[in-house]
C-alpha cells in the first residue's frame, strides 16, 4: 500500500479478527479474539487408569462418599497403602463415579504416561479442569512466577461457585509418592506444596 502524501500508510482494521502483514520473506499473522471456555479431556486419561469394574471396595467408596458429602469436618483425607494395593483403581473409579452434588477435579501422578509426574503437569491439568468447570478459558500467557497463583485463584473461584450452587468441589490427587519434584533436585518443586491449606 503506497502513501502519496509522504506519511506512512494506514489501514482501518476495525472489526477484523486477523491480519496478515508481509514483505519479502517475512510474514506476520496477527489473530485477535477472546478464547472460548476451556474443555478438559482429562477424564479420558482417568478412564484409561480405571478398572472396568471395581470389586470389593464398597466400604472404601462409602467412606469417600461420606467424606465428600458430610457438612463440616476435615478438608483433607490422606489415603495410604502399600504399592499395588489398588489406590489408583479406587480413586479413578471414584473420580468417574462421584456422589451427587460433588464436582471432582483430579490429577494422577504417574510416570506411566509422558509428562504426568511433576508440578508443571499438575498445574496444567488441574487448571484446565477448573477453567472448564467455571466456563472460562485457561488463563493465557502465564509464567513460572504466576502459574501457581492462578491455579490457587481458580481453585478458590471454583470452590466458591460450587458452594453457591449447593455442591462441593473435591480435588483428588493420586500418586504423590511418584512426584518427580520431590526427587529430581534442588530446582524441582513438589505438587504437595501447591495444595491449598484448607
């Protein structure tokens, strides 16, 4: 576009959602718009962990149901058992079959799947589920310095939204013993350190 009056050319791009500028071998694409609400696909991964049927765990499921639905009480429940006792099977089943009025957000720490055993994965996966629950986009342009704070803000917002709807938000984290942030070195940080105090 040439300008005949000596001033740089101007383009009226009002109402345009994208713009392509180029010259020579350089091409720049600019896209604008509001991202839509997040959609989490994490339950597909949970389904790959869960057994087709869960046998003999009725008492534990009842205990989980009671913990998630009773008024008051502790904000945390810690389950421990020996390796291969079926903790992941139990919790994945619970995530897929929560009690009525309970919204479950989950993360399964596991080296079985690529990129699923550290703090960064936890933040990404949980933040996406929380944003989807709230009907919001995942916050864009986060840095290492801002990611944890945004996760905690989304947790707080989701808990408030659930409470206002008469439901509960439950965060299930399985496999903290497999968290690479605990074992990989001084620059690694744990998932447990991110969990809210209450």
